[in-house]
């Protein structure tokens, strides 16, 4: 079903690590190699109200994150997120 999609976008190489996102805002970052090594687990926590009977959430598009120098762009249902150093 809609809320049970494991991976929503293509894996993305970000620096030396790989990021994989689902459609609910979770992003797993891991090192490439023969042994799994998790680097980080992040989540976008934006909650959008709904007009139908599902919980509020920010649905992330099924497109992969886009990397531009030191910024990562993620397309959400309502917002375009830019993640980077302040």
C-alpha cells in the first residue's frame, strides 16, 4: 500500500556515502562496501494536514535527492528542502 513502500527513490551517492529514502521522509545513509555500515538515519518531520483519513505527514517524492556542492535538495509533497551547512 501507499504507506508501505520500502524505497521510494534511487540510491544517491553523496560524497563517499550512499543515501536511500522512503516516501515518508526517512533517509538511511550507509557506507558502500561488502559489509553494511550505517552512517546515519535522518527523517523530515514536516506534518501536512490531510483531507482524507490518513495521519498528517510530509510525503517525499519518488525522485532521488539531488546533490549540488555542499547542499542536498529533496522534493516533498509541499516543500523543496535544501539541506546543508548553515
